[in-house]
DNA sequence: ACTATATTTCGTTAATTTACGAAATACAGT
DNA sequence: ACTGTATTTCGTAAATTAACGAAATATAGT
């Protein structure tokens, strides 16, 4: 599997998935702990986890029967860089000054 | 119409739309000029413009029959801020240090 | 082998997205 | 009023997404 920028943005386009990421910014959490704080069926949540994994926005550690999710901040950095480049050039061009 | 973060990320999830934004970072362009550089039907492109407008990522100026699109960088800044907050906290918490 | 717990996979349904070509709209020039 | 140019809207089709509950899988403890 290769991760694309499209996958990452698509993953971020869901409020539920952004909520999951926000929970993970404080500490790593298991699927069960996340499901306690978000009001959708566990099967639905599991689908969201797959989207986040496919975008490489989270990584998992399996220990016994519990799966712990944690943020992969490097992809988030990449996204920020991409966004920065988007309006970077505009200020380098003197003819844009009035 | 109110613009949501979901709209913005959804808009960015399409390679065609990111290509449009990349073209606009150098200079404002009309729909026709953009369509010269991107290989999809004009009607399809028009749909993409609508998505970008609905996300407030571009603004338009109509002059005669031509519509000029330009980047709205403030939304892009907002997105960068949102992403930054996502991994900010992790480094503020001393208990995360080992 | 059995039971309980954690999580995912499957089947289904409804909604949304992306693409196209054809037709419609809007404006400028003649 | 007519023509050409720029762009959008409409109708349609195919693919993807997001949700649910039920069933399946995996592991730990008894």
C-alpha cells in the first residue's frame, strides 16, 4: 500500500475521523477507549480506523486482544508543508506587490 | 452558506482540485485558462470550481463573460493551524517524555 | 474445550462524488 | 436581432462512502 496526499485529505474530511485524531493527540488509545468517547457503532468506527491507517495518519500496536492507535505526526507535517507551498510563491513575486 | 473544515479537506482530496490550486498560486486565472492546462471536460472542471468555492478556497471575479479565479489563502492558513494543533499538545505534556 | 472480551469483516442501504456530452445562460461585438 | 465566446447547468451513469447490526475472528483466562 502506498499513501497518497488524496488519501490523507480524504481521511481528514470526516468530522468523526478528525475527532479520533484529536483524541489521539493527548495520548494513545485503544479502539474500545475511542469508542467510549464517540457515538457511532463500533463497526463503523472500525471502518474509520481503516481509512486513517490507509492514509498512514495513525499506526497501531497490537497487544493481546487490544489494539492501540497512535498518531503518525510525520504525515501531518507533510500535509502542512504541502499547504504552505500553496501560498508560498505568491509572496516571492515582486509584481504582485502594488 | 457556511464553510466547514470538512468542506475544505474534502475539496483538497481531489488531485484535479489540488492541481487547480497549484496553478492559482502563481497567478489568478480564468476558467478557460485553467481548462487549457487540465485535461478534463469543461463541465467537469466547472463542478470542481464549485467545490472549491463552496469550501471558500477560491474566490471569483466576474468581468464580462470571463470569470477569474483566485486563491483564498486565509482558509489555507486556517487548515495549517488546525493541523498544527493536532500534534502540538503532544510535546507540551511532560509525562509524554520518557 | 469453554467463556468473555476486543475488534473486525460482511452484507445491505442511502447518500455523495466524479465524470461526460448536450443544452442553457450571459455577455460583447456587429 | 444575430453570432461567437465563456462558462455553467442538467441528466445520467459508475464508483465510492458512511452507516448499521449480525456474524466472525483472535486472544486470555478458567
